[in-house]
């Protein structure tokens, strides 16, 4: 037999508090005062989950359709792709993130590259290996996204064709320049 449930707010009360905009800690404080038993934010979160009152997690799977390994989930390039989708959805972004995301889109169009995902990259691999820029002309068209600068094609299967080598070297040099600029922007944002 399950232990008796701690006296506390019912689902209706939790829903009202949620609509009121209270934080979990504020709800815990209110429950502790009202029911005269200790409550904490974790217990409130558990009750909200059991009542089906937790917030839905928003996913940005169109701009980043890959199943990304946990070790790779914090790379800034992935965040820029998610930010592009947020802009498309009309969601708010701060000025720096808006600037970086739109710059990535402009540069990808100007230089003709797309971003691929390499799940085989080591956990501590640099972003250039995890989310490499790939020459758009090297990717089969069915693997290109119509809206975002991404490719679902395996980047390890893309070979440099002899006639494209000079163009690719130019693109790679420009990509390295862009990566340095994006990294500088990232450092500048971190200092603010």
C-alpha cells in the first residue's frame, strides 16, 4: 500500500497558481503556509507533472533535424540554427543572437555552404568537426533543406571533386574567416 499523500494543493489549486504566474518556490511557500506542512519547489514540480500541468518543451527540429548526441548539444552553431527557426516563428531573441543567426544565413547563401552534423565526432571535438560547413554543390539536392542552411547528408561521405578543389579551398578559407568572426562575437557576448 502506498504511503498517505502529503496534504497540499489539489489540481485545481495548482492550475490557478500556474495561471497566476507563480514560481515553483512561491507555490511551495503558499502550500506550506496554507497546509502547515513543509513544501519545497521539487515537490511542487512533481505534483504539477503528475497533474499534467507542466509546460510543453518547445523543440526547434526543423532547423536542426538531427538526433544530436548530448555531448554535442551545446555547440554555438546548433544554437544559431535554432535561433534562425525562432526568428522565423516570430519568437523574441536578443540583438546579439539575432545578429549572429542572420549573419550565418547571409554568409551561407553568399558562400554557398550548408551545415551538416557528424554524430561520429568525438565528444570534445571542435565545432568544425561536429557541425562542419559543407559546400552546397557537394550535397545531393534531396538532402538540402529548402529553408535553412542545413544538410542531412553524412558529411563524411562528401568528397572533394578535382574540378571543385580551387573553389572549395576559397570557400574553406572564407569559412575559417567566418568561424573566427563568429568565435570573436561569442567571446564578446560572454564578456558582456
